[in-house]
């Protein structure tokens, strides 16, 4: 975990340095669509961490917990870019602030939801480029409190470095223990709840229209009381991206701690999921240019899917793995692609190759196609109702298969 010195006697806004990640419990009911708040206050320097290799299970007093994929190579603090990454801490006091360094990307900077004592605030925390200290709470009762920050926007919007927290005259406490299970979701813009708060379907992507809390992924994890890890990036495929000239495919991203940093290799031992949900491949079958007919090679797509499932199994030897085709996939568009039929066949064959080799914990779950009238989020992405229905279909099947 990232050890943060207690802030008793510190000046308001003074930030003490973080140290190493540890998972802790996320909050409860997600917030509704919201407006942004919180400009950063005047920043102060953050000293380097005091104990950079602390054991994640031995939380010292004054620790800030993180969950999800964080790059911990920089001694100044960990950095995250994947959606659903979270920051959590407990303290005794009346106020708290966090110091972050934001590197904005397309449509960014990133935006975060904030929960105080398990209650999500109606207003989101919209970051600004660069380093800033953001007030999170003030005037709280003088007792123990828990605060969580949850990244609601996707990888494309930028990355965020945690530099420290301030609790005024209060004292930091060890973060709460992690939940018993972790669910990981691999996917693209659908998993990210792309444009779900936009006035669609003709609006374009920005961080302000995205809300991972409204995704089927968040809903499923919450239904099981599980930690959430999301490795999803809009436009990415297994053998072809939606933007065909883009060469970085999803399997490469799956190996990264930071989605847009090829040097940030992820150590899968840091987070071993109990269940993995794979909904990837829609972009392979999309048509970027109307007059260009370039569907993927089905043998190549199937081989790439088999390879991804093998890598998932390597990273999570005991996890249940659920493969799906997204409900936006149809045979009607693009014309002549037979996208839903061909992708479904390839995914089912990939799953069969695992089960025939003795892997009894890999399953295919069929999700029916949704009509275009339900694609009302930005750029014809699924509505809130679609995400709700996906979760409603997944939860009972996952419970039946796993016994969770």
C-alpha cells in the first residue's frame, strides 16, 4: 500500500507522499448522472514514499489503498489509466483532500466519482491537466470516515497519478480489507459504457458522457459484492481495430498496467480475479469506411480468441471465464459481414477448444441482439436499459455456474 504520513499539524493543502497499492472495499450504490465539481486548490510538494516495498496485506496506520491496475514504477506515486481504478482511504477527522497529477488524453481529462462513508456524491470530480490538490470533504463529524475515488472514464481520456492525501488535523487509518472476490471484465467501448450519459445517438465521445458505474460490468460486480477490474478500450479488437490503421490490438493492451504505455508491463500476480468476463471482437467486424469490405479472417480471429483465453487462464488459473458476443452485434450491418453469426461461431469454437482440452471453467454465455432503437448512447452505443438487461441475464447464469 501507499504509506502516507498522518497530517496532524500540517498546513491545509500540504500533501504527504504515497507508497504502494493495496485493494480495499469499494462503496455501495453508484451515483446518478451528475455535474462536475471541484477545482484544485493551491498545490504543495509531496515527499517521496517512506516504505516502497511494503506487503499489501500489512496495512500500516496512515495508508492509502488502491485497486485495479496501477503502475507503481514511479516513487512519487502510482499511476492508473484503466476505467474503474480506485483510490480508498480511512481517516479520523473532519476534512480530506487528494493530490493528483493528470495527464489528459483524447476527450479528457479523466473524471472520478467520490463516495464518503459508502454514499456516492451526486457530483463527479472532473480533473484538470497537471498537478492539483482537490478538496473531497469538509465539515464532517469528528469521527472515523472512509473515502473512495472511482475512475468513471475510460483509458482514452488520460492517466492519473496519486501523489497523496491530506486530512487536516486528523489522522489516517489503515484502509479497509478488500472484498472476498474480484471480477475482471475485458472489452471495448460497450464494456466502458461509452457515451451513456450523452444525448445520443449522434453525440461524440468525451469523458463527460461516460460513466462506468452504469455499465453492466459494475452492475454484475456489485450484485456479487465483488471488486471490479476493467481492462477495456474503445475501438480495439483482436485482429483488427475499428480504425484499421491503428496497430495496437487488444491482446497487447491486456498485458499493460497503463493502457497507453507499452513499457508498463502488468504483473498479473498483483490482482488475480475469481471470474473473468470477455466481450471483445465487435470492432474486428465493424466497417470503418463505407466502401471498403474488410471483415476479419475467421481462422485468424478464432486463433486470436483462443490465444487470449489461454493468456487469461495463465493469469488466473482458477477463475471462471465467461465469453460473450456483445448485444449490439448483428448480421444486418455491416452488409455482407455476417458479423453476429461469424463472431458467435468463432467465439464458441474458441471456448470449445478450451473445454475439450480439459478446462471446465470456461463458458460461453449467449446474449440476444438488441434492436437499434436501444442504441441511444453516443455514436449508437447501448442505453442504460441495455446495460441493465445484460447484467440481469448474466447474474443468474454466473451464480448457477460458480455457486458464488
